[in-house]
C-alpha cells in the first residue's frame, strides 16, 4: 500500500501514529475497523458487541468474560471529535424496543468502549492497569473498494470498469451506459451535460448491481452509491470512457475533464479516507453476506471473491517491530465473518464457513497478502431465529423458527410481520467445491442451495426479576476472542 500514498501522506500518518502511541502509554487503546458490503450487518454487529459486553452477555468462548476477569465495560467519549459518533443508543432501541433492524451504514462513524479487566497473569496484574479502550470504527465497504483507485490512472480505471461491465452478469445492467460511453467522443470539447448524463447512467448501473437479484460486490467508485454531501459535486460527475487512445488528453476535451475530476475524487475523497482512518487501524473484521451471493448465483459469488481480494489488498497488514510500530500501524488480525448464520440450520453453519474460507483463501493468495493472521467465521451478531423440527410424512425436517419481516414471501404466502413461523431453508452442500462449482465464467444463476426470508429481531428474554437479557447471537464470542482476546490476557 506504500506505493499508493505520497511522502506527505506518510509523514502525516507517522506523526498521527506517534501521537497515538504516546497517548496509549497512559490509556492503552485498540482501533478495530468494522466493514462489509451493503446489508452485511455492520451496524448490527457493533450494536450487539457493545450490548453484550456492557450487559455481561452470554459469551462462553470469550475467555476474559468466561473466567470472570472483566469487571465492567462502558461507553466513553470517542477520541476523534470530527468523526460522527456511532449512535449505539438509537440502534439498541430499534432492535430491542421496536424489533426492527437499524439503518444501514451510510458514512463513517466511531465509538469508544472501555473495558476494565484483571490480567490472567500475576506479572500482568503487577504492570498493567487492566484497562483497554476499544475504538470501533464503522465504515462502508463500498468506500474501501475505492482504495485500489489510488494506484490507477484514469485510463486504467476506464479499462477495468469497461471489462467488468461486459461480463454476462452485468452487461444488461450497464447497457445504457455502454451505449452512451461508446457514442461519446473523448476528444470533443468538454460539455457539462454530457458528463452529467454519463455519470448518472454509470451510477444507475452500479446501483442496479447492488439489488438482491444480482448481489454484486465490486462496484467502485463507492461514493457513487453513497454520495452523502458530495452529491452533485464535480468530484462525482465523471464516468469511465472506453477505448481511450494512448497519450495525453487533449486540453479542454471531455477526456481531460473526466481525468481531472477522477483525480480530484482520489485527492479529496479517497486519499484522506485512507490516511485518516484505514492507516490507523490495528484489527479488522470484514462482514460478508455470502448467502445472498450464493442465492444470486455463481457470478455473484465470483464478484464477492473479487471484492474480498481487493479489500485484503487495501489493508496495511503484518506485524511491525518495536521501532517501526511507533510511526506506522499494521493490522495484524483480520476476521472474515459470514453473517446471518441464523437464517440456516446449525447443520449448515460449518458448510457456510467452509465456503467463505475457500473464497477467502483464494482472495488471500490473489492479493499477495502476507503478515496478518486471517480467520473465517460463520456467525449472527443478533440471532433472530431458534431451531426446531417438523414432521413431513415419515421424515423429520430441521427448521428455523422466527417472525418473518412484513412483506416477505415464500411461494404464495406473504407474511404480516407479526406471526411466527417455521421454515425449512434447505441445506448447503457438504463440500465447498460443490457450492462453488461453475464459479468462474458462469452467466446464469444456478438453482439456489438456500432460500431464505428476512426475520424481525427477536423478542428479548427477561429474567424472573424482570431484567432484560443481552442480545442473543451465534459465535459473537468467538469473534471477540480472535479480535481482542489477546489484549485482555
């Protein structure tokens, strides 16, 4: 990633890291990045993590909690005043009181959770204050997929975008943009309306790729999908131009305008995002909705693998030395979590994990990734279902039981959002190779292995004393142990 930053970027990163290390001598902290592609469950993951730690949730595989060494966990003011706060209280209210899923991540946000604990060793109790500030940084995965643009000029960006748009799973979605771009003359005088039509058509194609039917993952530039306060700005009014001739753009031409705006996007949007946020992370979790990709077919799964490859290539991974660690942070642990495991029976959990591990292994290899410890986990940060069985003739089928969201359908049945029902979601193949068969080069979706509906958040249990228990989950404790367990030893 060093080649994607300037000398000035590196100097600012070094100064920021040095200041952070100095502050850490007094108040040890760990910066955890949480990302994932649209609807992978980033907001729900952070909310459940904080809720379970603050309320002493059931976390049997999280060693510090299991052994009773955590005295308390509580929220504090975050260290970065210019970054929006993650609205934990609002999200808890949505999950617990209203039983609706909180709004998806639309921009970067941050939250500080401080954990007071007792070290597991006498040596540690002698020299450690037993206090760790966990700074959780939530950001859209679509923005992360912009970071490879820092290493591409406008010509390379245009070629890559054009090649992706021609893939069978995308070509119909991109048809309007391909027609407009093919008719545009890059050497013609710059024209604002032409640039706007191209940008709007390109953005519409990217948005269409996000829909459930395609479930595509690699859709940069990310701010075209989540523009925020940049909507309508020149920095977002550009689009790739196919079939560019070699050489420099003609001054005053459409190509020159597009190149200038593309470079402005990198300078004013992408580079500060990397420098101010990604370069400051210590640990990272990447959430993926693999089941949605499996349902959409081999093309969507191949695109998920492509996205994982680009995401892993963006991180500054590895372990720094004592000296280099003063000036540069490295992400030394990355967890890739397949979410929504509660949508399938536990018999398929290990199969889902094996499928994502196979995708991650190939992504790690393709990204020339080294230095960080990478693990894969199938989990549900909030478990919305429970398991049961139903008799069908002589057979006993494993089912999941929950309250489907209003409007969800199975066959001719449409759910009202209030009634609980038992659903047989199907089984994932026992071997990952079978699930991934036809991964590359497939143009038509295969028959889905899993058909699932979306469920409402669960109604929380209460004790005999009327105390509301923490949010239920699947393997959140394993995720916590991998991500922060060693810092609480």
